[in-house]
C-alpha cells in the first residue's frame, strides 16, 4: 500500500488541510492517509485549544473521508514527539508499505533543522505541496506535487475569531459549530 502521513497541530483543522491531504491522495494515487495531530506541551505558551479539542475538531472534519484515519500516537506520548519517532512507529506498524509524509512549503524550508533530518528519508518519502511551481529547489529525495492550495492558515482563523470576523467558509461546518459551542479562540 501507498500510505500518506499528514502531521500538524490542526488548531483548528481547516479547508487548506483537507484540500492538501485529499489532493495528495489523488495526485499520488495513495491507498489511504493517516493524520497525526501533534502533541503541544501544556507548558508552552498557549495561543490555541487543548489536545482534546483539536482531536475532536479533527474527527469531525475527516469523518466523511473513508480513505483518511486519525492516529493519536503523538498525543498519546504526552510529550513532544519528533517526526522521526512517529515514522519509526508507523514503519513498524506497516512494515511492507510505503509511507509518504506530506508537508507544506513552510515545513520544507526548515526541513534541514528537523531531528535526524538525514535519516528521515530512510523511513518515508517526503511530498512537498507546491503552489504555482514556486519551489525551484525541490530535488530528490523529495517529491514535489504541483497542486492547488486553499489559502488559509489556523493562525488566520484564530485571529479572526478573536475579532469576531467571519471564518465559517474556511472549515468544515461541524468544526465551525464545535468552535462556537465550546467558545474556542475567543480570547
Ligand atoms: P498555524 O497557522 O497555527 O501555524 P497551519 O494552518 O500552518 O497552522 P498546521 O497544523 O501547522 O497548520 O499544518 C499542518 C500541515 O499542513 C503542515 O505541513 C502545513 O505546511 C500544511 N498546511 C497548512 N495550511 C495549509 C494550506 N492552506 N494548504 C496546504 N497545506 C497547508
């Protein structure tokens, strides 16, 4: 199987995330995508919501995609986890399958600074989502996927919610409902 892996804080999950993993699923003819929410240390200065809320929103956003599943490995560790450890765990779980770790351009630019950056390529192929062919320097061992990008970030959504500006169109309806119900990101 060809398995996509998509990590992120998803604080909150938005249409840009859904578009990214769904377009990669189509573009690389993946068999499924595993979504891995990152643990955020409670000691780190907080701008967002709790692990439980982030997971609840993610569940609502991806429940209708039968090729997508959530893996709580990083949340379960209850400590900051490196992609290297997550990929080792997934490689053990899926020893005969190929892993494709999906990253946006922001993560590609800082890739060299990731823990065990040189060894990461032994565990997975890294797919960089490129917009308008703007990344000239993506070379093997990275896979560059030219695809459309939905221009939205969690930061933008959090900022808008603080000022009561419209965000409904940027996310799954149930995620929006959850944010309102739980009164997330209001301060
Ligand atoms: P924040 O604004 O809080 O930094 P974010 O919107 O960038 O959050 P993350 O959860 O940090 O979201 O991102 C998870 C992954 O999704 C990363 O690989 C990131 O590059 C990618 N990503 C985020 N937003 C988009 C988008 N609009 N289109 C494509 N990929 C995206």
